[in-house]
């Protein structure tokens, strides 16, 4: 059995995709997965599905969705006793999963292993472990599920964890001298996250170290224009130092201009 939420929600069993097709049943499953092995109160489920003003039938309807989920588990052969997998635990329900059965848990474990390896100086192994973690992502979290207030917080947490893992993997690849290989990815990332100065800095650095000094300076000016247009700000002192390094030297950027992401220390 395997559940995937790093992309469209998927339920897999014995190489088959058997995701619930009913939107509200899938929505209930999403909240149970995001709080796997913890009790999800019936009030939390109704709030996620209907907001702060649920209909009078909300509790009964939610109980029907739980029943449909259990029948789905039974039909697909996921559990002979689905009530053991999806327990009734006052004041709500608890979905029992092993860590390896949910992709987001596997991702966070691999990402943390990569961080520890990088902090310990095992750069090649760290890059590989972080690459494995990021490969689990197939798109936006729960792409086929409406996201209410409770799920929104979990989605935001996972998206932020993905950015941290990306920063760590880019750090590892930079330390391994993979500047040219990083340039296309960094161009895409700075387009997707235009206000992330750390990513812009790594693009400028990669271009400069790849001998593309003019493009590095253009990348700095692009960032400066974005920050001015969007926030009325100048680039950070680190980025200004990096620009001066590029302007004043035809050689590679000095190590002092490179800043590790804060996520390496946490």
C-alpha cells in the first residue's frame, strides 16, 4: 500500500492506482493522510469540507464518506478489516500508516538525511540523497483536491520543505563544481520564485563561474529591477557584494561571496 500527496493524491496497491473518484471522499482522505497516525476530529473534517458554517447534515455526511473510504479499502484488498486501518477514535478518526507508505514522510526523512550529510561534509552523498527526496515530487501538493483552511497549512509546510531541500541540493551541486549544469534549473527557479534572492545569487554565481560574466551581470540587473518594481528595495548586501566580485574580477567568485542556505543549520 502506498499513498502519494506530493502531486495529485494517489492511492496505490499492488501496482494499481485505486484513488477514490468521489471528490469529497478524496478530500477526507487527504486530511487523514496529512494527519496520519493522529486523531482527526469530526469537527476538523467538517470545517475542512464546509468551512465555518457547515450544513446541519455535515456530521452524518462526513460519517458516510468515512464508510465509503473503508469500503474502498476493503474492495481493493488494502485491508481485510478496514476499521483497523481507519479507526474510529473519539472525537474522530485515525488513519494508521507506516512511514514508508506516505510519500511526504519519505521525502522529509530523505531531505533531513541529506541536510545532515551536507553539514558533515559528505557532499556527494548529500546531493544524491536530496535528489532522491526531490524526485518524489510530481507536481503541486494535492493537485486534485480542494484545499480548505486546515489542508492549506499542511500544503504550505510541504512546499516550504521542498524549497529548503532544493536550496540544500543546489548548495551540494555548487560545492561539487556543477555550475554549468545548474544554470538551466536556476533560470527556471528564479522565474518561478522571482523574490527569492538566494536563488538569484546562485544563478549569478553559476554564470560567473561558468565564464559567462556578462550574463551574470544581466542576471543581477534583472533581480534589481524585480525587487524595485515589486517591493521598492535594492538587492541584499550579499548580492551587491557578488555583483562587485563579478565586476572587479575575471576569475571565479571568491568563497566569501557564497552563503549557505539557513536550512543547513536547522
